[in-house]
C-alpha cells in the first residue's frame, strides 16, 4: 500500500499524483464540522465563530469523545467519524465559503457527489479505515486548540479545532477527477456476484419466498 504524509493547510500541488487507496497521514490543523455547523452557518446565515480560512482547509466529519475540565481545558481521547453522505447537499456552498480542500469522514459519497461538489473546488475525500479506530486516531491529536459553539451545539456537533501530527491512517476515497475507491471496487465485486450462486443447491430449509435468484423478489 502506498502512503503519503501531508502537511496542512494544503498548498497548491499537495494533492498532485495522489491515488485512490493511498494511506494518508496528516500534520497540522484539522477542524470538525458537520450538520450542526452547516445548518447554523449556511441555512440560518449566522456569522461563523471564526474565519474558516484562517483555520486551514481540512474538515473532519466526526464526533469527539471529549470532556471539559474545571479549568477550561479539554480531554479528547478519541474521534469517531460519521457518515458523510448525509451532508452532501451543503458541500458546494461550504467549499466556496470555507476554502476547504479535504473532507474526512466515514463511508464516502457517490461519484456524482464528488464530480458535482469536490472536483470544481479542488477537494478530495479521505475515509477512515474500518470501524473502531477512534482511539487510534486520537493518538494523533496533540492538543485541542479551541472549541466553538460548544454550549449551543453540544460536544458532537461543536466545531473542534485540533492540532494533529501523524494523524491517520485515512484512505484516499476520491481523487482529483472525482473517482471513488469504494465505487470502483464495488463494480469489480458486483461483476462476479452472480457467479457465487452457480452450482449451488436450493437450501433444504428456507424462509417463505426466499430465493437464490437475484431477479426474483425476496420476501
């Protein structure tokens, strides 16, 4: 597997040659932001708590496992990604106003989303690797720089600004042309799915209406 360590904020040319499936580690500043942030800024028109472009250009769709100490400092042990496809409707507008170039999350989006929203803005999508990696990613967080709208949105939805080092691994799920790693591999697998059923006997015990034919309705 190819690996790449990338400095944040991204500069021109930083994503050149980055291939689908490459394992990426990040150094610099990452901020979290999901539907709570998008709704307040984009739907309700509230003034952002801080100029987004001053924070960098990497937006993490996640829910931190965090707590606030009595002295106002923070404990953040893990960061668990959330499914990004739910936020696609905000992204074109978000990219335009924030200058975001990297979205990190879970599960990816469709190639249609990438080509409509990401490619015109020079952005890519990085996916977490499997489940249960929140604590592993937490090791890459050096400190919490700041938190915005914590009281208004709560821990999961607030915007956490994180100083990270060797933060990852993440998989390159979309490239500069809008291709998707998951969709590409899904097409390869689906071409051979029918072959998995060839030569199989009908099951001796089965539920009413169950069938091994993909063209029949399954009850």
